[in-house]
């Protein structure tokens, strides 16, 4: 079962348009004095900001390209054979860890908003707790490989359909709704305007990925049983 070419094109056009719009918003807000303040390791906060944004873009374009080529053309498996998913997963993990550069961005731009200490510590701890619980529950129910998209590479990973236990009882897409709250923690904890801007970009762009890539993929792999 595959998607019509027109549908694929429209979704990727929306992906590109949404990325451009989000990039423009980051550029506009990056001119704010609070966002531009600070430096770390010889790099300005603005450099850290755009580096953080670039990592997120590269990560999601990498996933988009690999999933498209594998699910619709089987190209990754044709090149790497049985090691296709392992090769993909290695890149996924590297990009995933690189996203934590948002912590360095927060350090570079620390104490630029003026939030009181106690409220921001409390909020940061709540965000962290919810995120950790969500990721741990999702890992337990699906496993790391399926969370990285094993079902795009191995039809057996699709057996049993979509999970509705653990954190999936509360939302069918817990990682994007709750798991990504982790990326707000550095900005809140360190009172960083730039890190909060980057977290907003991260969270908005992951939803672009969901609607333009992951949701249509779910419809293809699970025959219309798409997450809401």
C-alpha cells in the first residue's frame, strides 16, 4: 500500500513551507536583545542558536529522507541489506544526542529573562519529570528500535498494530506531546530567552514532521490506523 504521488508532493511542499516559516520566525526573534546576549567557548549566543536549529533540521531531514526512501522504494535496504536499520539508527542516535546542544545554548544565554528562581526550578522539574516518565514508558512499550522507525524497515515490527498502553493511554503521540518537554527544561532552568526560542522551534518543527511524514507513514503501514 503506497500513497499517491500527488499526496506525497503536497506534504513535502508543506514541510518545506513550514520549515521556511519557522526559520523566519526564529530569525525575527533572534534580533531581540535578550536572545542575543551572552557567549560561550568563543561563540556568540546567536551562533549557538543557529547551530541548535541546524541540528534539528538536519536530524529531521535525515529521518524524512531515510523513511521515504525505505518505505516507498526499499532503497536503504537495497544498499545496506540486513544492516540497513542499524546504519540508519546510528545516524539517528548521533543527531538525537547532538540536539542536546540546546543545553550549551542555555548556558551561553543564561539569566536573560528575569524569571524568579523558585518558580522556574519548580517548572523545570515538572517538565523534566513528565518528559522522563513519557520517554521511559514509550521505551518500555515500544522499545528503542521501533521508536526510531524500525517499522519502516521491518514489516514484522508492525505486528500487533499501534500501542495503546502505558503513556499511550493519555495520547496516541506521547513523545511529541510530552516527551519533547525535555527541550524546554534548559531554557526554563537557566532563564534563557534563546534556549526557549530554540525549544519552541524544536517542538513546532517536530509536529511538522509528524503531519507531513510520520502520520502518512502510519496510514500506509497500518492501513489507515493513524494516530490522532
